[in-house]
C-alpha cells in the first residue's frame, strides 16, 4: 500500500483550492484529510456547510488517483473507479453533482 508523500498531499490540496477558487464560487474552501492511501476531499460552502465530495486513492504518483464519489443517500463512497482525467476534472464532476444544487 503506497503512502502519500507530504509533498503530494500539499500539492493536491493547493491545486484543488486554486481550481475551486477559479471555478466554483459556491465554495469558500476545500479541505483534504488523509488516512493511509486515501485523501478525503470536502467542499465548504459560503455558509459554512461542509459537503463530502470524493475519496481519492493514491496510485503511487501525484497524477494517478483512483476516485470514489460520495453518495449522500448511503452516506458512503461508491465503488472505486480509475478516472483517466486530472484530479481537477474529477473535482469538477463531483462539484457538478453535489455543489451546483447545494443551498447557498
């Protein structure tokens, strides 16, 4: 099981925050917490509400992550899929699902 290097943790969080700032005005911040090979990404709405968005599984490179989208109805993450796009692209996908229709 690969361990996420601190440099990768820092760059992932910075990239997602910068991307959210430029593309998702509904989000005041993006938070990432780490457990083992996983990064759990949460979006914070401008009213302070936090939405679980995606769980990323480190694939041994800063550019290779598996993704599992948060499903609110089951309060869990869907089965992991390998997403061929960037982390910013999977972030856009989950924000389209969870943030676009969130209450302001």
